[in-house]
C-alpha cells in the first residue's frame, strides 16, 4: 500500500484542519443567516425570505456531510483501503452535485409557479420595506464571502468536495439574489420579477451541479487523464537515457491526486537490481515534473510487448510458458551430466527471449532461453583436463560448446549457450 512520510502526514493533517475550519465557518454563517431571514421574513410577512431562510438552514446538512467526508476521506491508507480513502470525497462531490441539481430544479419550478400566480392569479405580496431588503443584502454578501473563501481553499488543496460545497454556498447566494430582486420588485410594484429571477438562478445552479456531478462520476469510473497529459508523462519517462520505451500507460485520479501505471522498456540483459534502479529514477523524475502524481506502479520490460496490449497480457497465454530455473537445471543436468564444463559450472544466468511476446502468425523467432554458464577461475583449475583445455584453447572450447548444444537440441526451449569465466575478485 502507498506509504507516506512524516512530512506528508503532517501536510495532510494541516490541509484537513484547514478544510474543516472553513466548512465550520460556513456552517456558522448558514445558521445565523438562516435564523435571521426566518425572523425578518415573519416580521415583514415575506414568504420569499422565509423560504430563503429555510434554504440557508438546510445547508447545515450539507456542511455536516462535508465535515464527515473530509474526516474519513483523508485518512491514511490501511489494509482494507490500500489506495487510501479519497474516493469518499469523490462520492461526496457526486452527492453535492446531485443536491445542487435538485436545488436548481426546486428554485426554477418555484419561480415559475410564483410568477404565474403573481401575474395571472390572486397572489399578493406585502411590501418588504428596508428591513427585508437589508437582510437579503447582508445574506448575499455573507454567502458570497464564504463562497470565495471556500473556493480558495478548495483550489489550493485541489479538493472537488470543497469546491462543490463552495458552489453550494454560491447557490444560496444566487437564490438570495432572486429573492432580493423580488423584494425590490415588490417594493416598486413589479413583484413578478421574483419568479423570473428564480428561473435564471435555477438554470445557473443546475449547470454548476451537473458539471460537478459529471466530473465526480468520471473519477469514480477511473477515467484516464487527457491525452496531452499522458503524452507529456511518456515524454518525461523517455528523457531518461536508460528507458528505451514506455507503453501501456494507464492513469486515474483520486480526489485531486494521480495514480499511474506504466511499462518501461530497458536493455534486455541488465540485472534485476539495475532495472529496479532505472524504474526508481523514472518515478522520481515523473513526480518532480508532475507534483500531483502520488503513486506510480511500473513494470520493467526486457522486450517490447506493446503490440499485445493490456487485454492480451491479462489473459492466459495459449502458448506453453517457458520453464523456470529449477526445471531448466534438472533438464540440463540430464543432458550434460558427463560434460566437464557443466560439472565445473558455479553459476547460471538465464535470458528469456521472446518470452510470450511473439504475436501469432509472425516470422519472429520462437520464445527460447539463452544460457550463460559461469566458470570461476579457481573452479577451472580444479576441473578436469578437458575443461582446462576448453578454457585455454578456443577451438577445443568451441567444440565442447557445440557438443553441449547438440545434446540439448531436443529441448524445445533451448536457445544458445555461452561461457563466462569469473575472476577471483568477483567471487568475494
């Protein structure tokens, strides 16, 4: 599971406190403004102000939801959630986006009905006076201020959940705009303006809610990064000389951070440790250029298997897999038990060539295993006379190798044989 350093943990905790603090401030403001609008609406007889007050108080529910989602969504990875809990925030964003759509529909529908009753029905609205208009203006300024403050924190932390809550505050401000227009219109004798403004506000809030819900849905189904960003990441990897190719790059987002998987093509006969070091450097270079990257899973490829694609790699191959070391040693021991070189061998390096990467119907060589026998100097001195001759006499050595290849020719997976002599320094 992804591991975080103490510095990362402290940064996460600080961001969490900042997110919760701005949400609590917004909740306190919602409570104060909601109660104030209810009281003033009752005093001046304005149903619009009373409805707007109820709307403000209902925001306390979403504020509480955001606090819970922020708390649990920013917990460290554990055994049950090895990739972290960020998807809780994504789910919260989807819920808030859906709530904005519902609020937009309610505002717009109420505006239509209200306009109809005011223009063609018997509905009359009492004059709100300066008190009613004043509380609407104060509410508008307060909600706009908390919207901007929350949005600033959301963009700083790249939190879609906080951004959704910010826009939810803006929806309250916009609904107050509709109420304010209606109050002023009523004061001037044009109360039907209230309904028209509400419809316009409903459309604006609905557009925001749809956008947030759509983005959260795309993240929940692991939508990849834009092609341009994927191309830039691939070019960053290829800027490392030891990386010969990068393919099967797969990406997804988790509440503002990026998770990446990629196959790195390296020289086919380097050591496992060198391949790991190349991958480590590639990841470090990626994270330097793309700070939003949090987890990178890389696969080292000694051969280019990009033509197979992820689907083919995920399916079991119909081709008989090449044998592993234990089976290879057993088969070679049976073939070469009388060979002095095999008896003197102190090490065995296997190179799998075209290992399950050759597409059907091509002329490429079949998958096979090339073998490198390692013969240390001290072992050569203690070996038989024939073995010494193979080491010192090229012709004799080549003849011995040819004989060993002939004996192993019946093994379908056998490729070619090479001999390497290790120095005393290498044995230490």
